[in-house]
C-alpha cells in the first residue's frame, strides 16, 4: 500500500490528506485513464460532485475495480456534493440515492453542501438531470435556509442513508460537511446543528492560505480540504468570460527555490506544504505522469522555518470568485468588492 498521511474526522474516521480532484474532468476516456492511474498508484480518495457531471464515469471505474478485486470499498474514500440547485428538503434524498447509483456504492465517506447560495433548477427537472434555471442569463436565487437543508442531511445521517454497516452490526457515521461557506455562514449552521459539520472544502493555496478560517475550523473540530492548491491552471477553461484573477503559486520564487533544494516539482512543494498544515488537498489532473507526481509528496518534509517562509509570502489573491453568484443575497466572499465586478450572462 502506497504511503500517505491522514487526519481524524470528528466521526473517528481517517480523512486522507491527498486525493484526486475531478472538476472539469468531463472527457470520459481521459477521466477513466486518470482514475485508473490514480487507483493503481494507491490514491486513497476521489473527490467529485453532482455538478461536475462525471459521477457515472467514476462509478463505472469503481465498479470495475470492486468486481475484479483490485479494490475494496473500504480502501477508497469518496467525497461528493449536494448541488446548489437542489437545496429543497423534499428533493435531497432522491438526489442522494441517484448519486449513490451513479457511483456504484452503498455509501459516501463524505457528503458536502457544495455552495451556500441555493438557486432554482429548471421546471420538471429530475435527479438524473438537474440544471440551473436562468433568467436573462442569470441564476435565480432560491432562499432556502441553510438549516433546512442541513437538517435533511442530519436526518439521513441518523436514519442510516449516510451510514455504513460493517460486520458485527457496527455502524460508522459517514461525514457530512460544507463547501465554500464563509465563517459567519458556518457559525450559523453550527449554532443550529445537532450533527456538527465534519469538513469544510474551500479554495486554499499559497496565495490564499485561509489561515483564519482554518483556525476557526480547528477550534470547532472541523477538518479542512483545499481545492486549487496548485492555483488551478486550467480554471479559465470553465468559462473564459468569468473574472479570473491572476495568481500562479507554482511560479513563486520561494516555491521554485524549495523545489530545487528537495529535487521536487513546484507542485509537490505546494501540496506538501498544504498537507503539513493538516489540510487535505485534491489536485486535479488527467495527465498520468502528473497524477503520480502529485501523490509522491510524503517522502520529504519541509522544515518549520520553510513553512514559516511560505506563510509569510506577501501575495494574496482569491482565484475563484463565483461570478454567476455575484448578485445572490448569500454570496459568501466578503473580501470581494461586488460593485467592481462585471456581470456575465450565461447561455440557456
């Protein structure tokens, strides 16, 4: 078994500190190759989401590996997410069942509310085809209280849909959590939750380290997962018309210097930095060589002084602004001056 590190979730389960991210991985053949490369290399975690549109492809590969005996379900940590257009309490359970069907599993290891900005879906949509409703090119907010959505996850969590049964009738709770919520929004959930969130997934990298939010999470026994740890070089492909601030942590002079010292790539230095902070990271790639490279980060360790130097890097830039949500009443990024943001119309 390949070497990797973990942190403890409040459930008692281990959260791997490295996994394969799959955002923008929509080409079935390329994703299939990427998944097989990752699983063969020993990756312990796959991160996906309903809105990525690739759960079924991932499920097909998992089923192949489970059936052949190459992989046991208990040896792979699967994270997926509730989409922003399905926050209505009466729709959530059926969607989760569909996601389980797509992924060919009986349970998820971690299930996240993907976004704090619920929006309407198109009339007549069903769990196999939910799409955002657009009006004049813009999403339509649906102000469903976060607690209403969270209480459904708590109910399913308690009822067993978000649990897994092991031999001897021992039940393990599956973790539930949030993504892209700010501290105030998280505190609101914490103040009203019976089951506290176990994980928060947010953008975090050298230029947007999320120090305060990470401290808040640690204080409340919530693990953190970072996306865009490498700066998400392919993010502009999502929509070239969106606002994409410039920031390339892999080209930072200090990162390049450390990469040369340790004979590692800049990507490996950034990933190791994040894992040494105790934050799980999910680099996305469909390039087999990079997938393997991104996993080979636990055979070296940055010194405390080097960690401090990285923390003291002056550049600060949020790379993901969530343009389609600029006018949502619950837009989460309070550091963004929305009065200066260009609105982009989406095509139906």
